[in-house]
């Protein structure tokens, strides 16, 4: 019998999952993060997370926060279960464009289709023009629907580079309520992950005692240990009127830096879960 083949193991590109269609913002984030790898879009966050759980994809790129509308709750809530870990974050500046049938006049538009997050980021503009916001599963999917319907009364709010593949016209640019509109994406991997030496940011999940001042004491203790808290979000637990807290924090880099914050264990928090330690996309002082 012959032995195993000799030589290096052939390189296999990773398969990257995201929610949405080609030319969506999630697709853009995936391309910027993993330009050489295969990418697969899924119609919903549920399907995307299931693909990671079943190992259909090696990594999952999902939006977790927007500077205008806040946390993407369907993603946040799916981090509370399973074995997914955040291994990186990436920031995408979002500048929506209004895309429609060529020759459409602004006065003809009645409905604007897009992802609910995108509609929320341009709510004032949409209200000013009197358009009816129509939520769909994805920004690029909205473009496809408008192109297929061929109605001058419909337009899509989406990335500007989604227009050409569907032969739509750019009717308006920078359709946003706030100039700083930026979406924070995270990369998820399955199972426990090693902590890189340059990883200086962590996302954790915990609960506190149901007593007055418990959360304030916990946050104070984290601060006294040197943590710089950059975000906190409360979400309901399985028990009525009890909440768990998602916290993003900066800390000294590497495993030792993380240990300096959480060892010995903090007495003021319980059910501590580490959702990931990774390198921060930028320093908060740059904002």
C-alpha cells in the first residue's frame, strides 16, 4: 500500500458568509476583509448564523452596530447562544444612494425600498420627501426588486455601486441623516479562538445582582482595573425583567492585557461570557 501523499497541503480558500446579496454593504465588508476568499450571501441573519453553526461557511461577517441607529439587535441577540466568537471588527462608511428606473423624476417616487437599518439611517430624508419606506431583507435585494418591477414610483436605498449591475440610475447621493453614518461589522468564527498578541479590545456578556447600583458598581470596578468601556447594551434574558449586558472595552493588548482586567474574577458580575478578543479597528481618540 502506498503511504499518504507527500508535499504541502493544497491551499483552500475560506468560505465567507454574510447576510444579503452581492453589492450590499455586508458584501462590501466581506470583500474588504477577505478579498481572496469565496463569499456566500444568505437571505436572513438566521440562515447566516445557521450556516456558520453547520460549518457551511468558515467565517461570518455581520453588522453589529451603526453610528446613527445603534445596535443591530437581531445580530446581538444571536451572540448570546452557541459557540461563536468575534475575531475581528471592520468599519464601513455608509453613504446610501437613491436608485431608480432611468428617467425617473424625483416627484414620481412614492415608495423607497431598503433594509430596515438603512431606512432608519435616512428617516428624516424619507419623511421630508413624503416617500413610503418599504422594508426588505437587504439593500442590494431592494435594488433587484426595483429593477425587476420597472416602476418609476419605486426606488431603492442602497450602495451606489449596486446601480450599474441592475441598469438603474442614481437619482440622489448621500441619502443619510448624519454625515458620520458608519456601520461596524464583526467577523465571527466557530469555537474558542486564540487571543492575538495585538488584540486590545474585547466584547463580553454578563449579568449583575438585581439590586440598586449593581451595574454602576460593576462598571466602576472595570474602570478601576484599567478598562476603557466603549459601548454597553442591555438585552432581556429568559427571565422576565432581568437583563444581560453586552460591553465592549479596550484594554492592554494580548492575553495578559485581558487577564489584567478580569483576573482575579470581579465580585460584582456573574455569568461572565467572553464573546471575543480582537484588535480594535481604530483608536477612539480618532473619532
